C-alpha cells in the first residue's frame, strides 16, 4: 500500500507537469503571435515614413497605440474579474490582433496604416490581462511568478526574433512592405489554431493554483501604487522601436534591410534575458530589477548617437530592457494583490504603464525632431528616476526580500 506522503508526492509531480505543459502551450501560441505582430512592428517606422509620416507623427501614432492598448486593459481586466470569462475574452483579443496585422498589406496611406496599428494594440489589450492571470495560476507549481512569466516571455520573444528576420528576408529580396505584411497572415492563423487548442485542453487554468496568496486587504495595497509609479517612469523613458527604426532609416547608419535584423537581435536578447532574469528575480528579489533598470538606461545614447556597431549594442540593451518589462515587471504584480482582484490589478497596472508610455513616446518624438540630445537626456532621466522607487518597493514587500 502506498503511503499518503508518496501519493501526495505523485500528485504534486503530476500537477507540476500539467502546469509546465500549460505554460509551454501558452508560450507557443504567443510565439506565433509575436512572430506576427513584432514582424510588422520591426518595419512600421520606415513604412510610415515612406507613406509621408514625420518622427512626431510616428511617435504619436505608436504612443497612442500603446496608450489605448494599455488603457483598455483596465476595462478587460475588470471585465474578466466580473464575469470569470477568461478564455472568451482572451480569444476575442487574439482574433482582433491577428486580423489587423495582415490587413496592413492593403494600406496606401499613413492614416489607414495608423488605424490598423492602433487596432492591433487594442487586440493585445483585450487578451493580455485574462491571459496573464491564467498564466499566474501555474506559478506555485513551477517555482515562482518570475519563472512562469520568464518562460512564457522567452518563447514569446523568440517569435519576435523570427518575425523580423522573415520580414528582413522579404525586403532583402526586393519585396515590398505590403508583401511582408501579407506573408504574416500565415503565423497569424497558426496562432489562432493554438489558441483554440489551449482552450480545448485547459478550460480551467485556475485549477492549477493549489492555494491563492493570503492577502488580508480586499483592495489594492499601497505598495502596488508605489510600484506602478516606478514602472510608469520606466515606460516614459523607453523609446518605442518605430522611433529608433525611423532614426536608423533617416540617418542611414543602418541599411534598410538591417533595421528589421537589429530588431530581431533585440528580440532574441529579450527572450533570453526574460528567462534568465525571471529566475533571478524569484531568487534575489527586487535587487535584480533595480540593477537592470540602471543598465537599460544606456540604450538611448547608443542607438541615437552611435554608428552601426554602437547602435547594434544599443539595440541589444534595448532588447534586454524589453525582456525586463515583459517578464519581471508584470511578475511582481501578482503576489501584491488578492486573487479575485488579479485581473483588475494587471489591467490597472498596464493601463497606467501604457499611459506613461504614450506620453513618453510623444515627448521623445517631439524632442527628437527638435534635438536628439534632448531626447536622449529625457530617456536616461526617466529610467534613473524609477530606481529609488523600486528600492522602496523591494523593502516594503516581504515576497521581494531575498537573501
């Protein structure tokens, strides 16, 4: 007769395998999602420029897309918490996003392209909060929130590597921007197929979480709002890649076909960094985020002032920063809030984050048109201003105090 302890061990091992398979499946569908939309985003800057848009217009369009995309997460998060319909909301978001990207092949003006760029961000806004909550349910089984979001983000960002490489290959072989967008229909349909499979195999991801974190307050704690303030400063000072790509194309320091390759390299670094730093965050806490915030501030002078090779190093650092934004920063939210408010917290957090990203992107674009040095100073200042806030958050929350 097996002992109770042996039976419990086998059950725990089985639950862990189920949780790992769930995270990997979500990572695979995210691989194809990022393959699609990051492939398009790698050329949005020069594409809008070719259609007659200025750096200010590009900054405002991409920034507004981030504002609306992040802002709507507040609504989709509350919607998910109120209805419990995590999968239907997630599926809706993926359908909207995966439809908007290939439709860029049909545009002939920057205004039409801008509508689809913003619509793509809206789709991502709809699906992210409920998807992130479903992922968070697997954290206790696998090793921590940083690990779960790191694994997911690694697969996610490797999709963001291959998408831009495919686009670069098409452009290098004399293909047009419209042809590149049209080819992205293939990974878009593949993503939707995997979304349907994940829904079929894991209809109740909440069953993966054995016991929710014990948080006495029904509302959102002070440490959450403090953390949001620091993350908002980071977002404000982090230039979106279309602005960087516009700079590369305008100054000709990077050939057109290499602009997408730079982005692919950045995404490869992002994927690797998210996996490594997610594990480090679970082990060492907020000190990891503080150190990486300092390091990521170096991207601006390198990409905006450097030649080809310094710009490539800057793109690598920029990619590392994206990995931090997409893995550690959201991972830290989950243990701060009650389980039944988790989707709302994700939505509220990313809404504030995105609003700051919009304002920062607009300011960076305006400053760039007036003075590249001023744009660089703004990026560095915002990043460094966030670090004392992160230090305070790390001291206030027990989950982030590691030896």
